[in-house]
C-alpha cells in the first residue's frame, strides 16, 4: 500500500539504511525465525520483508524485535498476521545511555488482535514502559512463559488466573502493590518471580499453586505471609529476603522439598524453633533476640533499629519512612534517617570498575575506590542520607586530601567528606551526606583552599604552604565570586632526577581557578616562596623565571618580562588579572617552557613493575598484576606461600587511568574467552592505589603429555587518558613504544585426567546440554566440564545452593564414593538436566557459586555468558541468523 511504502521510505532515518539493501534484509530471514533486535533498524527490515516476502514472513514462528526501535508502533499492527508465531520477544534495553545503562523501550500497549495468536507460547515484554498488562495477553490460550520484568506495572488484572497453561511468570522490578485472588488458579505454574515490587500482603490463594517449585518475593514490603504457603508441597526455593516481615509460619519448615528459605534482612525478632534450626534457612540481618523498644525510647532509636546486611548476590533493598541502616557485602554502609523517604522506595546499587571514558580524573587526582552507582538516579530525599565508602589508604600521598566525588548528571563535584577508620578492621572509610543518588567514588586530590571574593576584597592562604597567599584588593570584582587554590609541592630531589641538573630549583606549583569567566577588574597580588636555597640576598635575577601554564599543563610560557616581580628575603611577589598555573624556576637553562612541560608530565607518572605468578597447586592459574615500585616487595611477600614465578619486570612509567594489555605468547593462550579480551589480549586500566590484578586460567595447544611448554606473557600499552600531554602521546606511538615488558610462563607436563578424555568420562555419558538462551547466553557441556575442574571438596555446598536436596547429595556421594571427580560431575550434570528448560538457570548457577564462596567460578561463568552473547550478536550482524540458535527454538517449543 501507499502508506506502507511511505513508512518504508523512513528507513534511512532508522539507523543503517537497510531498506536500500534488500538482500541484506532478506538475509535476516532464516527458516521460521527472525531475530531483528540486534539491528538498530530492525523494524524497518521487518516492514521491508513483510512487503516483499509476505508469504514467508507470515510463516515465522520465532520473532525478536527491539522496543527501542522508532518504527515499533507500525510493526505491531502487522504482528497479528503471523498466525504461526510461537515466541515473541519485544524487549527494551537495546539502547544505552552515555554510561552504558539500558534504556527502557517505548512499548505501553499491544494491539487487541495479538490475542488471536493461538500458537504463542512464549512472550517477553521486559524492559518496557507498561503501566498495565495489555488485556489481549489474557486471550492467548497457549501461553506458557510470560516475562514483564522491568516495567511500571502497579497491578495485575483480576482475571489473570485465566492463563491456565502458564508455567513461568516474571514481573520482577515493577511497582505491584497487591495480587489478584485469581493468581491461585494458575494450576501448572512452576516458577513465579515477583521480586523487587511494592507488595504489602499476599492473598491466601497463593497457597493453591501446588506445582510451584520456586517463589521469589524478595525486595517487597511484606510484613507477614499467609499460612497457606505451607500447602506448596512442590516448593524447593522460597525467597523472602529484604522485606518487613515480623513473623513467619512454623509450617514452612515442614515443606518436604524445600532446600532454601531466605529470610535475611527482615524485622524478625523471633522465629519458630523449627525454622531457626533448619540448615537451609538464611536469617542474617534480622534483630533476632532483641526486645521490642519501649514507647519511652527516643524516636530515632526506636525507628532506626532496622539493619540490613546484604549478601554478595543482592543488588537492591527497600527504604521506608521509618529509615534503616544498610551494610553491603563490599563494606559500604548507608544510614537513612526516619523521614528521609516518605513512601517505601526501592534502592538499586552496584559497584563497578571505573571507566576512564566517563570517570574524568583531574590533574594529580588518584582514584581510591571502585565506583558506586545508586538508583533511581536523581531521587531526592527529604533528609540527608549518610554514606560510608571504604577506600585504599593513600599512605604515600602526602599533603593531599581525600574526598567523595559524585556525578550530578552533568558534571562531577566533590562532597564535604569526613575520614574515619574502623576500630576493629582498621579500614579507612570516607563519610559524606547527600540528598540525591547517582554515582560516587573516592579520590585523593591536591588540598583545596577556597574563599568567596566580595567587592571589598579578601585574602586567601594555602594550608599546605602558608607562605603562599593571594591578595584581592577592594574593587577587584563587581559581584562575589568563588576562588580555589591548590598547591603541588615539588622536592629538589625530584627536579634534579628529572632534569639531571643539580643547580635547578623550583617553587611549589600553584594552581588558581575561579567560577567566573570574567577577568578581575584590578590586579590580584600573588606571593610565592623563592625556590629552595635561593634568597633575596644571593638571588641572580637573570636565572629566575616565572612560568604560566594553561589548565591542562600542555604549554608553559615564560612571563617574567610581562610582569613586575618584587623580591623580599624569602618571597617573590607579582600581580595578575586571570588565573591558571604559576611556577617559579631558578636555573641556567634557556628554554624553560619545554623543560617545565617535561617535568610537569613526569610528576603525573608512576613507576611500576609487572608480576606474573602461577599458583603452586595449579600452574594453569596465572596471576597478573601491575604494582607501583614501592609496593612490589610487600606484594610478593604476601603471595609467596601460594604462588611462584619469575622476578618482576623492569620498571616502566604509567599515568593514572592508562590502559594496558597482557598477551600470552609462544604456545600459551587464555583457557576461555573473556569480555575483557581485545584481540586475544587482556585489558587493564592502571590506577596507582587500586589492585591492577587479574587471575586467569591458561592452556596450550601444544601436547603437554610428553613435554612442558615454555611460553611467556607480554605487556603492551593501550589507550592513554585524554588529558595526557600531546608530546607524551606522540612519543608512545608506533610498535616499538607499545611493548612494556615480557615475563616467562611455564606449563608443566600433564598427567592424564578425566577432563581430558573427549569420550564418556569415567563411565559417565551425558546428553548434549545448552543451558540458558541466546539472549542471556548459553552454557554448553564443554563449559560445565571446565567449571567442574574448578570445583573441589566444596561440591556438596554448591549442590545444596543449586537446589539439590540433601537426599540427592547423599545419593551422589554414595554412588561415587572415593572418586571426587565423579561426585562433582554427577552433581553438576544432575542439576543441569533438571534445570535445562529453566530460562533463569544460568543466573541461579552464578548465585549459587557466590553463596558457596566460589566468586572465582561465578566470575568465570559470567565471562563465558558475556562472551557468548557478544559472539551471538556479532554472528547475527555478520551473516544473519543461522542454525546456532536452533537450540533456543527447541527449548521454547518444548515449553
């Protein structure tokens, strides 16, 4: 039609202009499947295909589209024509903001005719803007899997129970306040996830979900739960952490298949003994044994007793008007005073490695912590919330100050910060108060003195060197402005080492800045101390130079002849009308600007060594680290009992925030793909006071049964921070300048082990497995075998946290007694086969590893999954969707 043609003509506005390339759009159509969410113009491609190859498109059974697409509305009107559709994914989260955060899709409703898709069994509408559940969903007779997580739903329809074939339902991270009674009519429902909503009570009918094996109600506002939950005889895992529970029914302990009951971070002062003594119950973060506060107790104590202790796998908590104290697993503390939030508010958090692309450190700043992100961004509190952030102690950083830095959405600013030290752990924490949430990190900066300059003038001193002062005369400004002063002391030893000139002397570096773009109306008088060893009595004025540097330190101009210099016995005094860097030099050199630039550059660099160590018990596990020179000996001493390796590399110099890579060479390679690999090289970012360390597994294509492999790891420079001087960046270009160091790595001869046998393993024969799906990433049989290699005697704890029953664990141990390898394999693959159709099984495996204290395995699984997702998307972009996704189809078709 003409309207369709007009819409297709919009293709060039939607991304890659696919409509000008029919063959490219056609390559997306493979068999009965269309995965178009990986394309920024996926809806344009769909419209083109429907117009040109309608007969094939209406036969499609599996369709994925991005709800961030600008033509989604037009595409939705066509979907009811796809009568054979079995799986429909309309997810947001494909577009990201400047910080890499997923943006919700534009989907707010569905066409009524979607309810006529009688074959549809799988519907995913996650990461959208739904405030109500589209009514057409209730008319889908075959629907078995429904995901509406990360939306804005406040209620479910009263007749929600009409979805009689539903086996999996996820509405996590919405705003649900209650549930319809009809939810108890979902007779075949097996997995129900209602976590991170605003539920205040549950209907008794929830107890009618007799086939439910996992129920997640964590992160809500429940103060009690109905006794009817004791009727859920099939239940294996019940998640109730991070609620407001004051009581739980004792009958939960008698559920025959229950292997995990999580009651952490509630308000339980007492629990039935049957529950308290059960080994599968988690109770941390409750005020157990504490008496109810008396009415006479002061309000802050009575209302501020609730304390939440969050485990490593949790990423959110609820704050009510009563306030609370929160302790994260990473050591970060929060205090929400009563009244800070008027209504229950869900807070989401994560700590992440700072990315130099958005963490802009200023000159001479040193990063002391990971970045803390708190959501919702920009949320405003009615009272100040206090935050305590642990940080690396800057013992070698003198005449500096530690501050918490926060991002406002536009720029970074420093908060008033109080430093504390924990009495027991001796850990350093930075304490600040805020009224908003966004990103936070701890930095060490040059001490900053500031003042307001009024019309009548004022005087500003440096607290680092009181001999440095700035005098603002009356009439210097028409309007009050703010001025900041920072000083960088430079020792005579540093100058002599850098310049190789024993007679060269410099004053402290002075940096002045202001919040106005207008120059001062009258000259400002600056007093700087003369360089060490120079006085007004022995001063040779021909050797003294006053240098002015731009704010980036890229250029240094000798302005001695442009100002009037006055001298006393100890000081030089001069006048200026605008601010920047100022520096006094005393030297016989002539081209002072170029020398100063070089010195300034070197003052920002760190001398470091690289170490590469292998674990004594497992030489395939290699620890790589970049260590500041003064820390090398204590680091090696700390590691010597568990690791061995060559001497550290020669010293090299690096900037704060500089990227570098590690590459294994000469017959050694990384054992598994990782998202931090770039062209086979591991990527690092150097921060002088953080642990620039990674521990990875390596392997070799060489047959190690007959010989050891002598390889090496080399370190190379990568991208340098944007603020690095131009000359420094220019000198680093070219292949010779990229190499930093090389250290030897030796893999010993291999003894035959079960995991090297490509056939049945010690009598075990397992069918092919693909856990997860293409969108979340797959775990294959080979991946599980790799994971099994890392598991040891803690396999029973891991199995219980995976949801296996005690009886299953005992049976596995008995059937494979005296063979640890078989026990581990049997446990892992038994769990995998039981959960092969669970779309959330991979994340549950990661959580179980973290709960078992095996963060290393959890990290490995996450890297496998992330890399799988990347490869999948790349293959789609490169050749269109092909047979590698057939497993996803079969899994969905079996639902």
